[in-house]
C-alpha cells in the first residue's frame, strides 16, 4: 500500500472508532462498560493471532542474565556460558 492508501485507511478506521466511542459513551455507564469490553476483545483477538516467537536466549549459570546463544561468555559477569561437562 502506498502512503495515501495507508493514511486513508487510518482516517476511515479512526473516524469509525471515534463515532462508535461517542455512541457508547452516550449510553452512560453501560456504554462505557461495553466500549471497554470491545476494546479488550479486539486486543485479545489481535494478540491471539500474533505468531512471533520470542528471541532465543541462554541464561548465564553464574548470574542468570539472558545472553545471545552464540556468545561464549556472559555479557554481564564474563562467566563462561558453555556446559559444565568440560571440567
């Protein structure tokens, strides 16, 4: 999508959400509850469809700090990250 199309989508969705919020807020406390419920529902649906995996980390045996798996030594305490089988 080009910049204008993206802007147009944001404007259309933004105005729709704005007028929907005004409608719900005009219903009083029940509308506020319904609006909050719909927002939480949308967030839950979007997070359920998130398939991104967290980065792989290796914890330091000395201090417990997370490190990249390709490091040989801890970036915090400089302890070796290899297995203890080499002793």
